[in-house]
């Protein structure tokens, strides 16, 4: 999932949420609580950081 997000590189939180939801649309969808868990996990792994206003900054590889 991280690789696909890196390729898409949405710049705002809403874009990240939509991208994650799109990845699961053909397997029955995903609940918003699960999306939040995924975002929290990716932030904990320092894949990206999210500013309070919703801007997304990706870690340099």
C-alpha cells in the first residue's frame, strides 16, 4: 500500500483517504476507522507526516 501511495503521492489528507479507499473498492470497501488506522501506521513508520491543516509530506528515500 505504501508503494502505491508513494506513486500517487496525494498532497492533502483527503487525497490520502480517497486513495486508500480506492485500493479497497473492489474487495468490498473499507471502513473509515480502518483508513484511520492505516494512516496512523504509515505515520508511525515515518512514511509520511501530516500537518494539522492536512498537508502531506513524504519521507525522503
